[in-house]
C-alpha cells in the first residue's frame, strides 16, 4: 500500500458522502482506532556490522546507541518490538546461518531497562537473512485494524535469498496486511541501496542512508513517531473491475488496490447536483520498469463519454507516479448520463466511473504479479466554480476586438517613436 508518505496530487479534507440509492458506497474506515501503534525494529547483527566506518566507531555500536536513545524517547502509547538477524550463529554452514533471526523484545508496552539490556549484549556474528527476518517481523506484529511499521536497519544486502527480501515485501503488501517497511542503510553500497529502496517502495515505506550516529538516531525516532501519527490513516482495501457496470461503488475515503502492467481498473462514485468530485491516484513503482511510463486517471459517464482526465504529475519521488482530477455535476450537458434519484432527498445523483490506467512496461526478468500498489483518494464536496472571467467574445466578435486592439497599439507605438526621434534630434 501506498502510505501517507504520498503524492503531490493527494487531496485534503475527506468529507462524508450524502445517502445514496442502490448499494451503499464503500467508505474508508473513519472510526478511532482501538489499538495503539505498533512498531518492530529489525537490526542486522551480521559479521559486516563490525566495520568501523561511522564516525570512527563500529556500525553495531552506533546502532546500539541509537536504539538506546530511541527506547528512552519512545511515546508511552507505542508498542515496540525488537528482532535481530545474524546474531547467534558464527559458523560457515549457510543453511543454518540463514535461519538465524530472533525476536529479542516482544511487541508490546516497552520495559526500557530490559530492551536496552537485550540490545547491549549483541555482537556481530553471522549471515544476513533479511527476507526471512521481514517475514518473521510481520508475524510478530500480527494483524489489526491499523497500520503497523517495520524499521529495518542493515549494512548489507541479503546473503540468504531465497526468499528474496524485495519479493517478501511485495508478498506482504499484496496480502493487504497494512504493513509499512522503512529501511535504513548503514553502508554506501549501490546494491544495498537498490535492495532497500525496493523493499520500502513495495510497502509504501521510505529509504534513508544513515552516515552518522546522529542521522541514524534522528531518523529512527522520526519513523517511530510517524507510526504514532499515521497509524489511523489506513486505506480501505478495494478491488477495481475491468468495466464500469460491475465496479465497486465508493464514497469519500482512501482506498488501496493492485494494478497489473498496462491494466485499466474501474470504480464508481455517485455525485449529486451541486457537488464536485475530486479524485487522485498514486501508483508505486515497486519493481524495475522501463523509463517511459505514465498514469492516467479519467472520469467517464456511464454511456462511455469521457468527462475529464487528469494528467500525471511528479511527486518529488522517483518511485511514485500520481494523477488527479476535478469534475462537477453542473458541468454535465443536458444529454448527460441518466441520473439516479436519491431515496431520501429526491435529489438526483450522477454515477461517475473512475478509470485508473497505466502505461508501465516491466524490464526483462521482472515479475508482473502481484500488481503494483495503487492508492485512490476520493472526495465529494460542494461545488466551487471558478471565478468569472471577462468574456472577450467568440468568433468574428473576438477577431474584430483583437484587430482594434492591435491597431490602437500600433498607433500608440508609432506616435511614441516619432516623439522620441524629434526630441533626440533637437538635442
């Protein structure tokens, strides 16, 4: 899923929809969560963490200091767990070493003394089973009505695939588990960076390269705080269809879906007279795609006529492409689609079909299933017509007006030039 770290086209102010006839629109869950935010820190304790290249200190000692400071500053309502990988098996048997991951602090209210003591005893030891650790961390956090967060801190790429950590991240995202993985890289390595970017993008998370103790501590604190601030904004899972007729009926809210390469996904939104539909979509590029790509969001009438289309836009991130649109029921011409009467107010609602399309092409060897994460934001508000502008006329009227303006401008310019020349000659 695509998380709150989201695109330039995301809309604000989601409002409740009016009551409509037919099947009730799907609504994003707006109730207050009953469970606290949950976070699990996953720390790489493999042999490479002995390297002393961060402020002249070993990577593991910097990570331990950061953990201690984060635990001390942890909000009381946040439930925290800690899992390690490569921390216990020092041998050369890869099969055994690639099973080396343990949860040293269970997810729950934190005993700060116990948590810091558990982290202090860690010593860099073995292999780097990142994929297995991510899958286990997801199980540690369990399921629930709100989003959960994994913060992965590592200095190297997975040395144990399969399972490939990027594929594990896509697998977790495809399950609709409301799980976000943020990644922190401790080594300036391009392969590690690409792998951590892929893991983060697949789940709507972020990637950060931490090159100092202060950067690592500050970033972990920020991510833990973000879990507290954003765990209530979980998109509702919805499945778009290949055609409008049987598409899900949506109300105002945020929704997540999956879309395959070059696919079209359809949804329906009822819009009453005097209301304006505002919609945006973001697609996360969680796997390698060819450079030329785009996302298109269209509003279409039930008879197939296009009402308006949104142009894709950059969001400041290279792993997300977004598009947005606005359409008002007052813009519909007289021969527009048949409206649907409201059983409660007698007002007529127009069913608008939203179509999400993409022009992505996978690079050779890229898996195409599951589809890429899609986040759709829908809002229906009171119409806000654009301010009236001066009417310059149309056709011959406009042509005559432009001719007169051009003639007057030419005369004024000529008179000014003659005056300037006369003045210059007198001097």
